[in-house]
């Protein structure tokens, strides 16, 4: 293992203001992370709108483990390992859909959406040695918070709400993007980049890079919108929420989307507002929908694998020590006006879509970090920016500058805690 000169195990790899480069490039560390972190905490696997009806399912991951998220006829949500109990073949290959049973294509063992083994072809050959009740699909402990589904391999873990802690308030604020309607997934795209998963984990509450990496995005905006995205100049902040979670508020005026509804409607949403009025929506609802369409003013990072990022979910999946898969999941209003959801998709495509400005620029930066990490051995990554709390800030006494690396320090202290346990 590529350890720092002082030795001492995983704890020595994370200091208060720096982390060792080995965290990006050592395969042995990566393997330990999959066991000590991803098998020992709550991992986000989906949103309830992705399994909307009884019989719905979708594929997902917990670390490197493929799982299926299902909704049974009893309207219960289960998370099941996608692995037949006979010879380990996957029992589901479709990304999502509806079914009443999963059938292994290798030998035909079939399972219900609750994971129970239903039938085994030619089972008489087993004689009395096969008790079907002993061979269900492995079921993970599953809990939800405000539509977000989490699963864990650890049966004796703390309740999900305790794990989320201070992040719950911000999840609730994020979900106000439904404008009074339930939030639903509108679509997603996936891509991979050549870098370690923690490089992306760092990015979501890193405002320091925004005006540099995303200059082409800012140049594409009108003057009014560009002023909105002046993320370093609006009095925002970063906050450690505990358990590795962190918050970055970039646009304080857009923290609570149900406030300031009497503010002037931005010019870029004027046509949408008129279209909604023409469809018969009252002025207050028009304002609520328009304000929600633009997204919230903050990013919320939930350790270890998901972010509520202004107007979408960003989900990471570790593939290997130097490869990570990213899903950008667009969200909208379930039952809300089509015009509002259409506008949300156009805004998503502009920045985070596969042909947008944000994703390619971010991925380029992440890959450069991974390439640079190959240079030198006993070197450190600095995360010491903005350690001192802001004085007399309206958000409280524990917040730091919006460009501070507080989110990275929070995540790495949780990494240290879990890897040293």
C-alpha cells in the first residue's frame, strides 16, 4: 500500500487540512473502501418515483454490488441483490420496468418482487434437500426519507433519519422544487470518468472552481442570469452537517423556494409565466411554479454517493480505483404543468446534460486530478481553504466562506472514521 512516510494505517492518511494522494490511486485502499464504507452505511439507490406502481422495478448499485429496487403488490419497497441464489447469475438485466417475477435465465429459478424463491424447475431431483424458504434473493435493509430510497448491508446500523441528521432540513427544502406537487424523476444520463470516486465527492460542495471551470457556461448566459450565478459574491456559505454530509449555499435568495413569491419574475421565465397564465393558473401558483423551475440555490452532499445539486440528483458509483460512473438525474413536478417540466429539462440540458457545459468541464478537471495524482509518491492533497468560521454571518456561527473546502474536510473525516473503525 502506498502509505505516507509516517505509517500508522488509514488514520494517518487524513489530517485536519490535507489528505494523502494514496487515497486516489491505491487499489488496496479502494478495496477496503468498498467493504468498510459502502457495505457499512446508508447508500442512496433511487427515488420513489422511479418505482411508481406495484410491480415496478429499477436496477441500481450499492458500491460495486448490483441491486434491484422493487415495489411489491403490498406497496412495499425492497432492495434485493441482483444475484440468483443458485449459481450467481443476475436475474434482472432491464434498467427498469414492471414485472411480477424475476426469472434466472441460466436455470430458471424464479423470485417474487419481495425476493422470495417461488419456483425451481425439476426440483424433485433435489429430493428433500431443497427448502425454498432458505434461498430468497438477499434483501438489504431499506428506508426512505422524503422520497429518497437508501439501502444498507448493515442490519444493526442507526436509523436513516439519524444518519442524515442535519441534512434532513436541506432535503426538505430541496424537495420544494415540486412547487406543491410531488417530485418525480424526469430522466437521466450516465457517463464515466477516469478518476477516483472521492474526486467527484469533493466537487459538489466546491464553489471555488465554479467561475474558473464553468466560465464557458457563465459566458453563455444573459446578464441577468449571469448575475444570479455569481456564486462567490452573494453571501453564500459552506457548512459541515455531520456524518460526512455538507452544504454549499451559492444563492441565498433561492434557499427556500416558497419565500419571496412576490419578487419580479426573471426575464428568462417571462414566456413560461405567460404560458402558465394562458393555461388558467392563478398568479400565485404561476409564481410558485416559475420560482421552482429554476432550481434551488444550494448543493447538498450526502456521504457517500449522492448529492441534491441545485435542480438534480448527482449519483456516483465507484467502478475501480481510477474509474467512476456518474448519473445525473433530472427531476420535475409529478402532476405539474408540462410547460414547467419542459423548461426544467431545457435548463438541465444547458448545464448538466450530455451536451451541456457543466458535465464535460467537470469531468476534464476530475481526470486531470487523477493523472496528476500519479506524479510523486509521498505527496498530499490540500483541503485547508477557509477553516475559520465566518463572523456574524446570518446563517450561524459554524459556517465558512462559500469557497471554503469545508465539505471536503467533512467527507474525509467521515472516511477516516469509517476506515479506522
